[in-house]
């Protein structure tokens, strides 16, 4: 244990000892002075902190100080009642501070108790209760505000995490202060009771055991009891005041002293009014003018000085800002910061501002939060923060989505309309503006709310503009998820797996596979819309085959086969029979015979005419499946699957290419078309 830890432990042991062991009066005097010093120190600290969390240990410290003070009360009471003495400090407060007068002492003690118990303690307790309740009630709103700022790109992930921790700590702090304020209240009550116990039983003990006359016993024990009560109530009053300052401290950039002087003197003209009032008061009342005129003059002079200060401060501030801006333009960092490219950007014209403005009912920020959560579940990838901003260069109702600075999608919204997607047969009675649904390219119409119900009756799928744009964002991010997975993001995924499967990760990286190799395998899976959420299975496969081959294309094929159950459920969960397009034996042989093997991996080298013929055959089969409103799926042998994908991905990126080893044995497969060439 460190020296600081031992000091705290020793202090707690000392408190326990005071409750049990009689202490000499000289030691009690030292402890009483220490109690007053600590209380004064705590009060000064609370006055100079900028926010309550800077003194987060205060509730626990308040309990320890209360126990320390009660321990002193027990020790001094034991000393007073057993020997009639309580040390020089108590005697001094009983004689010098109150003038040795019993009545004056009782009055001073009563005033201190009233100030602490009725004014400060009562107010602190009420403020603590209200602060704790409102802090807890405000937690969800603060968390949503942090998420909104994060999605808007105003703060980073680290800053968002720091803010969330601060919100949680504030709730814990004010909840603790609500309970700690009860200690102060109980301490005040205990102080009153202890004084009366010392007073009554001291007189009885002085008369019966110490053979003192009743007048001497009353005088001696009364002064000792009052002195002990006052010497105990002064630090208690300081601690109570500190408690009130902590719980009433509002968020600001300065401490209590700077805020008090700045805000109290923020209106210099009011000092003229106050000075004039005091001056008039001296004229119309018998109060001596020698008292009122200097005070009124001092207030007026203060108002004059303060009224001149803001002009000078404003000029100095403008000069400082101009100098800072000049230095920033000259510094190399001002250029380097322009090189940063946001992973995902969503820009919109000024006509779509209500879409993102919460004050106008816009919920785009909340929808983006849900999109990131949805894609994390579906793809197993943490999507970067989507930076949302308006762009006056776009048309008023236009928006666009960028990924790593490149425009990936663009669309147009009419906020006062609904998008009605055709059921297949358009109805002329549905009036609207013809358009194309941006996510899937389906024919659609922008309709007004008056014909919304009619369109739904005729089978149209009607969605509101926020749903249109959120669906578009989701689909574009899913289609380009492999571009968002870099080495840094892969390292974060590896670290996440390492927390639960450290041995597994050690077998995969850094040997035999680097982070870059793992990133390539995961990106290939995402590119074909295969979720990487089941990372333990993926790493198990890489651990098995990574020592055999370093070809990431081949490793991705092994991983796909290991994820056969996941891939099967992905394409056959909603159908009884999986309908697929197969490749003829001739086509598969042509592909297998034209695979070129090199040091840097294998690739397909087909004759252009043969490639064209195969692609035309695939296009014909895909078109037939689309006419029959079925999702086209191409099924081939494992040996040629990745080469078929290389051949078709440029022309049919959305058509899944599966191998026989990627389907579970219990799945019923039906061939509805064959790709063949003459």
C-alpha cells in the first residue's frame, strides 16, 4: 500500500479509537484544531472547483468527516464528564470566545445550530434531492444528444465515450450527495443532544462525584459544554456550507470566486442605482451622512470603472482572435487538416434541412444510429460515424452519399409527398410525379397525402421521405461495406475476438497471417454480402488453412465453406426449395481449363469471345428469373466458384454465386436454368 493509502487507513483507525479509548486533553486539542483546518480546506476547495465532478470524492469524505467529528464529540464528552476538563481549545472557546458568560454562550451556540440545521442543512438536503432526481431523469436525453453529435461528426468516438462516462458519473455523484446530505442533518441533531447531555450530566457528576457546589458545577460544566458545542459546530457549519456549494454549483467555465465577481458585477449601471439609493437613504433618514456618502461614492466609482472595462476587453479579444486566425493560416497544420476524408458523408440541399433538424420533427440522426446498429448485427462490421451536413451547392431537395470522399449515390426527396412504389400495374387514377425508387431502381411516384390512402388500396407500397433516404443509405453502405473495412478497423475486430479467444487469435496473427491478410479475407466476404459477425468460426478456419496457403482468395473460399450454415440460411430461410441457375459441364470445364497460376495468385484467362458468350448466357437466365419475380442464384462447383465470381461481378454484382459445399445437405435445390454455350 502507498503512503496515501496508509494515511487514510490510519485516519479510520483513529476515528474508531476515539470512540473506545480515552485520549489525553492535549491530543484532543490537536485533533480539534485538525478538524477545523480540514473543514476550512474542504470549504475553500469547493469554492475553487469549476464543476462538481472535480470533487467527486466529496460524498465519501463528508461521511468520514462526520464520523471524525462525532468521534471527537464522544472523546470530549468522556473527558468533560470524567475529569471536568476537555483541553485548552475547548476551554478557550468556552471562556474567551463567549466571554465566559453562560447566557451568551448558549445564545451563540443556538444561533450556530439554527443557521446550520434550519438554513444551510435543510436547503442542501432539498437541493440534493432535486439535483439527483433531475440528473437521473435527464440521462436518456443526454445520451441521445451525445449519439446525435457523434452521428453528425461533431465529436469523435473517444470524446463520445468520455461524455457518456461523465453523464454516468454525474448521476452517481448526485445520487450519492442525496444520501450524504442526510449525514449533515443527523450530525446537527447529534450536536444539540450531546451539548445538553454534557450540560445536565456534567452538573450532576460535578455535585455528586467531584463534590463541587452547585453554582461552581453549573458554571464549570456549562462553559465546557458550550465550548465543546461551539468548537464542534464551527467545522460542522463549514462542511454544511461546502455541501450547499457543491450541490448548488451549476456548470460553468470558472470557479465560484470568478463566477461570483463576473456575474454579480456584469451590469455596471446597477451599481449607479445602488449607490444612488444609499445616498438618498442618507438624505431622508437620520442615518449619518458620513456613513452613506462614502459607500454611495464607492459604488458609483465601481460602476464607472466596470463600464469602461468591457470596451477594453472587447478590443483586446478582437486583437487576440485576429492574431490567432493569422497564425492558424500560416501554420502547416491548417493545411494538413484539410487532407482528412470522412469515411461516410451524407450531404443534402437546404430544402431537406427539416429532415435532420430535431426542432422541426426531423429524426434522421436517430435513424442513422439505428442503421449503424442494424448493419453491425447484419454484417458484423462497426460502420464509421456518418457525417451529416447541408450543402448549398446541391439542389434544394437533392441529397448525396459519399464514401471516402467519392460520391456513391444521389437522390431527390419531396418532403411534403410520399413515395408510392408500383405493384406492377400502374393505375391512372393515382396522380403523382413519376420517379424511380433510389434503393432498388423500382418505378414509383411521389404522391400527396390526399391520395395516400387510395394508393394503398390499389396495392402501392407507400413510404415517407425519411424512410426512403434511410433505406437508400442502408443499401449503399451494405453494397460498399468492404471499402469501409481497413486495416485499422480489422485490428479493432481482432482485438475484440482476442478478449474472448486469445489462443485462437495467437494462432492466426501475426503468423501465419498479417492484419492485412485478414482484412483482405474479410473484405472479400463483405463484398459478396456474407456477414463476418461470426468471427470465431472465421478465425478457426484461418488457423486451419493459413499455414497451408497465404492466398487470400483461396482462404476466403475455405471460410465460405465453413460458414455454409450461415450462407444456407441467408438464401433459403424464407423458401421451401432453393431455386438456382447451374453451369453446364462444358462451361465449368472451360473455366477450369483457363485458370492461370502465378506466384501472386490464380486468375481466369478466358478468350474474350468465350467470356462474352458465357456472360450473355448468364444474362439470359438472370432475366428469365427476374421476369418470374425470383431472386437469381448461380450454383457451381467449389473449384470454379471464385473464378465465376471474377467473371460476373462487374456485370452482375448483386447475383450471388454459391458452390455446392456452401449449402447444407438438407436443403432441397431445384435447377431452374442452365448456363451453357455452343
